[in-house]
C-alpha cells in the first residue's frame, strides 16, 4: 500500500490513479483523516445477460411453439 499526503496527491492525481490500479493508495490529511483509493474493475457481463423483449405471446403460445419445433425433429 502506498501512502501520500493530501498535497502530494493533489500535485499528481494521474500517478495516484496508476498506482491504485495495482494496489491500495492512502491519502493522509493534516487533521488525521485518511482516505483510501482503490481501483474497481467493471464486472464481466454474462453472454446470457440479454435484454428482455415485449411480445403478445402468452406462456401457452411459447410452450406450444417449443413442442411443435421438437416434434419436427
């Protein structure tokens, strides 16, 4: 973990962000307050995570279509 004073952090935010991608960064203020900077990665989306669609088909219609498609095989 890297530790910076508020003045150091203010002077070079880009450096701070680059370090925070690898490890936690703490920023200490004169009054004793400590801030922690941690990089968060975007969660990978599942290929099955797709938006829904609106349709007038009922559950009965969908199940019937599935039965018919299986019967054709």
